[in-house]
C-alpha cells in the first residue's frame, strides 16, 4: 500500500548513542600534539575493532523513518524499540557491522548488499561489495550514493548528523541489539523475514539451535568453570551483565566472574580480575584481528587459570560477531572448558 507521511515526521527524534561517550574517552582522547598510532597502542586499537564488531546497543527513542511516497511499505519495530518504515520488498542493503553482513549472506540476501564497512570481510564474496568506510566514521556521501532502502546497524556509534542525513534521503535505519544467543537467533530470523527469505533463515536458525542443544546436552552434567573473558589486555576490558557473551560462557559450561558487572563491556581493574580467581581465561584472538589480545593481561598471570595452563585462545571472529558463526565459538569454548564431555 502507499503511505502518505504525516507532517510530524519532519520533527523526528534522532538515534540516541549510549556508548559514544565511552568510545570518545577511550579512543579519541589524544590531541594533535600527542597522536596515538596503531603500533603505539595495540590494546586500544584491538579494543576499538572488537567493540565495533561486538556492537554496542543504543538506547533510543521511538521514532518513525521517512519513506518515499508511492512505495509499498510496512512498519516494523527494530531491536532498539524504534518504529521503522520499510519498503515491502528490499533489494538494496547497506550493512555497518560485520555480524550483520554475515547474516545478510547467511539468510540468502547477499546479492542485495550494495555497501559494507572495511571490517566486513566474511564471506569472501563480500569483498566485491562497495566499501563505505568503517563503522565509526562511515561515508555518508557513499551511503547515499548507493541508494539503499535499509541501513543495518549493530552499534551505538552513529552520530546525530548521520541519522538525520539518512532521514532526509528517506533511507531507513534498522538496529539489532542481541543480548543472548537466543536473541541472535531471533535477529537472524527477523532479518530473513525483512528480506523475504524466511524459509532459508528459519532453516539456518533450526540448524544453529540444534548444534547449541548438542553442546547443552554435553556440558549439562559437568561442574561449571569460573571464567574470565578478556576482551582486551591493555587496557583490560571484559564482558558484563548485558553482553551476549556472558550468556555464551554459561551455555559453554562456564560462569563468567564478571557476570554481575553492569553494562556489556566494562573496563576492569587488574586487581579485581585477579581477586576473582578464575579457573579459566578466554582470549578471543586471531581471525581478522591477527595476534592482538593473544597474551594474558599482566595481573592475571598469577591467576589459577594461568598457573594451571587453562588459558584458551578462540577465533575472535567466532565470538565478537553475533551472527551464525557464534555457534562455532560456542562449540570451541565448550570443548576448551570441558574436553572430557566431548570424548
């Protein structure tokens, strides 16, 4: 059906960004006289890349997005609780997060992806898609030139001007915000519905859920292992109460020692980390991030986990991207924590 836009849409409230202040303090505090480089501060750059791919969840107002007159549309509610007007048939997609790019391909809509960030590197064919910059500072001009019907967002890094400019161009922004593995499954199924590939998406989710159930059956009888999940070693960041990774650790037969810490990815003191006496440490490393975060933070070298050689390196791409490959990360983590359950 055709939708006539009410005049109130001219006064749209903009997308709120709850994590921007954290990123600003952490990553943009340098002055022109004291610039930081990737080489000088590997921990900072690893954390930046990790947080981009992990995806901060914005706290947003309810708002409608403008759509082109005469276009058949539908209204949906995204995972930030925002009402979004979308074209009934979507054939031009821009993704601003690697996990969302992976989902687009996994549900069978990869041929409709017209723009992606430089961090979107999987599957291999995505490298043929136009690059629009990175998640933190995408090129608005490039995005607009690609004429997408939807921009997928999995981070709170979007600025007021970014959202306002897309509104003016009648480009919808859809936010995902999973806080558990089940919510990741829901995101996959929902995007399949939005793109008209629900059968393929539902089949994928069923297979992923089956694999997760196999892990649950294997680790169910085991004693949970206390785990410190090291997001980055310098500065030391970990996972908190709102992170989907806290749920993943639990499903793998562990208990995160920071499960009750507020927010998704809190900065943590070395003293508090050591005092938690974790029995195992998870290091997300390798993958697209190379060797970053491949060593235990100095304060944790005297922890029971390090002293007992229970420090486990797992492909960072399988953990930091809440998409289909997250189940690969779950399986790897469960086998690391409970090898006896998989013999």
